[in-house]
């Protein structure tokens, strides 16, 4: 056993997490293969790191069968993010049954060549982070990326959580202009969760992902939106599997979400895209 695997198993089953994890295990419906829609591999400018092996070990310990993975805000990223994107592709080649590879771009840089390279290579989605890369969702270069993703039938996961200022208002025109565009709102657009649930209710290609969202905002989400539009995420290494699974399942239970909807939230709603 590697040290990473030992640590992940202990984190899931020992100490203060033992009771939480047992509660979670009892509420995951039998036969459901949990799909994590938000996880990172690589290095971040803030010092956080995650390896492919570390992610694999955590998934194995928690019984998570598949995860979308993409780069962190890598301090050594070249202008086109090609280096961190290669790290993700290498992880996918090592564990193709576990990982769904998304590439990352900086809209302020020339991105056309790297977009084409990643799509041609077989990446399955794109990650954009407006806070880390300092852009607005209605910036013309970002809208062009959305158009390119829609034409390539490529899902886009957007950071829509902490430190965001504008989400719904700048996104609505793009969603209406490109109805085939598949969007995952990372962290459930939590600063505007109710507004986002209402604005995108009629757009089935917009999913809300649950990682690292405050309990009250998750409750609002589950109380306001059809559960078929919600998917589970961990945000590893910022979140972890037991606490994020607990937060998602507890909010769903508090909001009165039927048990029949849990397999979709934990797996099926995002799995159908892949």
C-alpha cells in the first residue's frame, strides 16, 4: 500500500470521519457507481497538489468509479496551458477507466491551437476558471470559446463559486444563442443559486455541480431545481469525498428529494454525457 492510499483510507474511515462515512454509505443506493464531476490533478499556485495515484487511491477507498479531472491553476503553465493539460492526458492514459479528461485554457492567451490539439487528442471537456484567469463570462473571447465548444460537442465546466461576481446575467445570452452547449456550473453558481436555478430551468444542457457549496445554498438548490439537473462533485484537493458526499446527500434529504432521484444526482445525470 502506498502512503497516499493509506492516508486516504484513514481519512475516509477513521477518527471524526467514521460516523459521517457510515451515514453516507447507508444512503448511497445499492448498485450506484458514484461519478465525481469535479476534481483536479496537478499543482496549484497556492501550493495544493494532487497526483493521479492519489486521486485513484481516494476513489478506490470511497467506491467512486469515475471522475472528471482537469488542471489546477498551475504556476508553471505555459501561455496555452499545454503542460498541465498533458499531465491530465497522462493520468487518463494511466487510468482510462477512472478519469474523464478535461483540458484548461486561459481566454486571455491565444487558445485556438491548444483547443484544436486537445479536441483532436480526445479530451472530453473544457474547464474555465474566471477568478483564477481574471475574465468575465461575457468577454467576447470567452463567448467564442463557448461557441467552439458547442460546435465540437464538448462540455464546459465553469468555476461558478467562491469570489465570483457575475454568473447568470453574462451567461444567459450565450446559453440562449447556443442551446446545444453543454455547461456544468461548478459549485452550483452558489452566489446566485436561486437566480441561476430560475434562469436555466428551461435549459436542460446546464447542470449544477455540488462541490464545496454551503449547506444553505445546497438546500436552496435542491428545493428549487429538478434533481435531474444536479450532479455530485468533490473539488479534490479542496474538498474530499466523505464530506462532499455527506453535504450533497444531507441537503437532498433536508429538501425532500425522493430517494429515486439519488442515483441520478450521484452518477446518472453526468454519466449520460460520457
